C-alpha cells in the first residue's frame, strides 16, 4: 500500500512537494495538507485531489490522516510541528533548517532518541544533486589528489520581505554548513564573515554580499560568496581545488544559443528549478526508506551540527575574525 503523506505548510516548498508527491514520486500520495492560510490551503488542495485539509498538525494526527509527514513551514515553526509528530512515531522529512538554534535542535534529537529510532530526515537537498554527488565521489576517490580548498558562490536574484540579516546564515549559508562537511569528509572548526562593498540594490535592512570563510579539521579552507540581490538569476556553484586538478559544478547548462552577435545559456531563477532533480531524488529516497522504517539522508544529528555552525555564523556576522565551532560528542544513537 502507498505511503500516505501529510504535508505541513503549503508555501513555495510545501506546494512544490505536494505537486511532486502527486505527480512524480512513486509509492506515496498526499493524504493531508496542514495549512492555516485558507488561500494557500485551497491552492495546494487543487494539486492533490483527495487530500484532507487541516489547520493544525495535531488535528491531522488525531484523525490518523497520514503515515508520514513532510514539514515545510518556516523554520521557526519546525519545533512545535516536529515534537507531536515524533511523539506519534511517524517518519518525517523536515525542510531545512531542523530548527533555528542549537538549543531547540538539541531538544529535537533528545525527543527522537526517546522515540527509539531515527524518524527525521532533514531536507538538505544538495546531497541528492547529481553534480554534488559526482564531486563528492571525486574527492573521496583521490583521483585528482587531496582536496585543498573549496570556493563557493550562493547567489539569489532577490529575497522575500521578511528576510533578515541573520537569515543570510540561518536560511541560506545553512546549506553550505551541511554540504561542505559532507563533501570534504571533515568537520567545520571555525566560521568567519567578511563584508563586501554593500550592494545598493539590497533591501535597506541588509548588509550584503558577505564572504563566509570556513576552516575544516582536515586543513581544507572554504570560502562562500553569499549574495542575495544579484538580480540576474539563481546560481549555486562550487570550484574544488585539488593537488593535481580543479573541478567545477553548478555551471549553467542546457541549450546554447548564438543569436544577434551573442552567445547565451539560460540561467535558473529559483532553487525550485535549480535543484528540481535533487528534490525529486530526495523525496523518492525518503519515501522508499520510510516504507521500510528508515531514513535515507541527513539525520537530525546532522541538523543539530548545522544549527551549531549557524550559531557561530550568526555570531561571526558581528565579530572580527573566526568564531570557533564546538560540537559535543556524537550520541551512540547517531554514531551508526
Ligand atoms: C532558501 O530558503 C533556500 O533554501 C535556498 O536554497 C537558498 O538558496 C535561499 O538563499 C534560501 O533563502
């Protein structure tokens, strides 16, 4: 029988996951949508005929309306949704971040350990992107020698109202804090933030672009340009510097067009298209794993580690020089 999935939050990502689970993913369908905003709920319901609508996750759980839950609310609402779903013992795909600070993320890993098995997969979709996987394989293979540095760019055309300075870290660089250790097979030991010349096109309350520097415990140095007002499109790319080579991922691809004395390649304008393949694979793997009682990607412990790095990153926004990242020992529960 198919996995009955409840989707909590029907904003950009929630609605995208509803469409994916309905049209692309096999072995699952959307049985419930939890969304307090009536217009959003109705729009999402049109994508998933038959799904029941609820305004609170507790009501969906009480009605036994789902076997598993996708959480796609804004990050600050993750904890109050995660806790009752963990209590109910259902598998969860939780959009990033797990929660917005290490203290609440710690409460989540404690609640999961109480539940007795890994129920949470965190939505760090870059780990499912085919190009990121190729780069990770290249690093692990040693074919180009040892990895020395990573140069990243993370560029958004613009950001929604309500995007604040700490969100440069908590909402955006959060992805690099997960994917960099995964790529390099190493932990982040410090985070530093440098300010570029401010873009006059940035919203008045933002000071960006920023350059984020990360030191890893294997000596690899990482820099990321975090830039959320580039206007021209959505771009996430990495250059990896090895002993005997250089590799790049995330370059524009697809149709090449020569016209009017110009050469053009299309650029993405949103993460929804740039990472479409990654999201498709992520959700399918999560569904397949949930049906056999497992997870298939970043765990709640990975989410906790990222929350610790984010706390250092937010501090680094107002600190000259590197801020250390200190992690507690990995609990037995997450060691395997
Ligand atoms: C957004 O929430 C995402 O997760 C995107 O991947 C990221 O590029 C963007 O900066 C965030 O605001």
